[in-house]
C-alpha cells in the first residue's frame, strides 16, 4: 500500500510529510502481505483504482463481510499512520518556528511588552496589575469520555511508538522498528471485546496525563515563568496557572453506568496512579541532588526536617543512610518517596492520616520541596533551584497528588426526584420553577434536616453520590472534587435542588457559611442561553 492513491491526504508541497506518509504506506502494504497474503493488498489497490474511476460503489457492494472487515482495517490503519506522520511533521514545523521566531508564548509576551512601552498617560497598565492577573490565572483542560469512544491503550501506545520512531530519523534501525510496530498494530484488536467500563476510560485518561506530567507540563510552566520574567512579572513557584480536570468517573448524566461506587473507584485508581508517577519524579530528583555538606552547607530548616524524617520514617534502608549521610537533599528526597508510598498505602486501605509519615495533601508535599529549594538558594545553588527543582515544584502544583480534579455531573431531574420524596411538600414535582425555588431556599436558610431514609433506588443512588463526594474530599483533600455540575439547568431551582441535597450530607451549610464544593449550571437549550 502506498500513499500515492490517496490524493488529498497530504498537501502536495509538503515533501517531507509526503515522504513519511509514503514510507508508512509502503511498510503497511508489506505488513498486509506478511500477515494476510498478497490478496488483501491486491484488493486494496483494486478498490483505490475503482474509487478513482467512479466504480467503487459496485465493487464494495460485492465484497464478503470478511473482506470488508479486512479492507476497513487496512484503510483505517493507513489513515491512522498518516495522521501520526502529519502530527510529527507539524511538531517539526512548530519547533522550527520557535527556533526562528520564538514560541507563541514568547511572541505574546513581546506584544505585551510593546503595548506597555506604547502606553499613553492616563491609560497605563502597571506591572503590578499584570502580576495580579497572572497569579490569579487558572487554566484547566478537562478530560471527558464516552462509553463508545475510549481508544484502547494498547493501540495508543503503539501509535506513540510510531511517532517516536519517525522523530528518530538518524536511527539506522528505524525502518525495521517501524515495520515491527506496524505488524504489532495489525495484530492488535483495535476494538474491545465488550463495551469499555468507566474505569477503562479512566485508565485511558491516565495515559495522556502521564505524558503531560513527564514531558509537556514541566516545560510549558517553565517557559511561562521565564517569559513573564522578561517583563518583570514573577510567577510564584507554587502558583497554579495550569491544572487538569476530569469528568471520567463522575459524569452520571453522560454514562448511566456511573454510580457512587464507580466515582470512588475511579478516584482511588487515579490518585494511586498519580502518586506512583510522582514517586518516579521524586526518585529522579533523588538521583540528581547529590549535593554534599562536605562541599557546601544546608539550611538549619532543611537539616531539622531531615532529622524529623529519620525519626518518624522507619522505612529508611540502612544502606541509604550510610551512603547518603552527608547528602541532606538525597535524604530529604528519599523521605519524600517514602511518605508518598505511605500516602498511597493509606489511601488504598482507607486509614487515617499520620502526621510526619504520610501526606495529608499536596500542600505538605510542596512544603517539603520548598525546603530544598530555599536551602539551595541560600548555598549557591540558584541554578539548581530554579532549574530542576522549580520545574518539579511547578509540575507537582499543577497536578497535585490527585493528578486531576474530578467534576461530578448529574441531570437536574435526578435532584428534583429526590426532593419530591424528602421535601414533605405535596405535589412538589408538579410545582413551577418559582415555587420550587421558594421552597428550596427556605430549606437552605434554616439548614433543614430532611428525612432521607425512605428514598427509592434511583433517589438513593443520587444521594449516595453526595456521600461519596464528602468521603473523597475527606480522604484526598479539597482538590479531589471541586465542582458539581447540574445538566439541563432551566431555572435557579434546578441548581438549588442539588445544593439542598448536598446540605443533607454536610457539604453545604449556610449557617456555618460552609461550602466544600461549588455548583455550576449546564445550560443546554437555546431558551436558557438567551435567558
């Protein structure tokens, strides 16, 4: 199979891209012959020719089901490979553009700098104002999934392997490795035997989050801080301009298989995985921070912290204590690794937080990392502090020990269904939006304790989600779940209904001025958007 017959698949003037696509197409053709015999490749070429000549419909209609399936697999694999080649090519073009003219971020800062210089009296924008905006900035891409759309991780990893090989053009074994990977792709079933479950979707999201954690986000945040510094705007190392969210495991409205237990299981899976990835990052930090007190000192705060770690964390191996006795940064990084492992174990078992042994939240982890950073600054380690360590701190701040903040989404009708049973108001469901709003705000104002013991199964499922939210926030901290989204919101009562249920499980109290989660309406019809 070659690229030539696919016409507009790639731009005619992109010679390098066309070369990559043609090579991948040729390798795929060889795979088809190896795996299925020359007949399939001949069929592919026959179909391509028929389509070009306008005779494709009749030919395709005559194919057997088995031949049709093989043909679809061949063409879909080709276009997947072509898409990968295009992505790699675009990355090269963007990299060249950054080399020649700076990144998009650098160009944006150039425009800000030019605007600052061109300001007229009375219309000045101060650096302090820009600093405030930057420090308050919060960008949060959110991962969503649909039960029919989760690609297999096995396929994703092999696609990533093809991209890596295309980028490694100097490797003399490149063609052999590409051929091997394409054979693996062909022998991998791209379709699941059964419908993916919510936890399968969660695992796919973790695949992307891992890549972001290890490669992309550290550099993006480092570039952001560096570019802002050019206009005298300091981005605090603990700031969180970028974070991530997920609906996976929390979207009850989008997936009927999501319930309170699924939400809990998805969060436990996500946090456990996030901590494992963070442990790997801390282990890399430990390998690098070989600074010895025989060469240069450390702050009393770091020294005292390490001494406290040695007292409370009994899991230190004697060998490490002996080898790293004069290396406080390595000892501290080792303590962090142990505390993260203990945190993961605590979460898995559902036990209580133990001070000085595991981490209660991300803030405690960042505090430990900041001790090392501050000590480096105080002892001629500015480059190390602002390099490796600050990249690590900014990344940990972005992801936290939960990796992503989960949103919960439920249809507005589900909340009214619950309140129709617990409000004690006759004919509640039939009442107008205005009447419901008045009833519900009354419940909120007096912190009404409603009887939730006589719910039907649907109502109980909705209520259990709120209990699960409270439990997950208790276990994993406030970053675990921050927002409850009410879909098909048509009036204020639809939002307040969810708040009243949250009140019953202690998530909200007007009397105590407490709200452990926020609530957001999802306006999905033209009428609500215009209102």
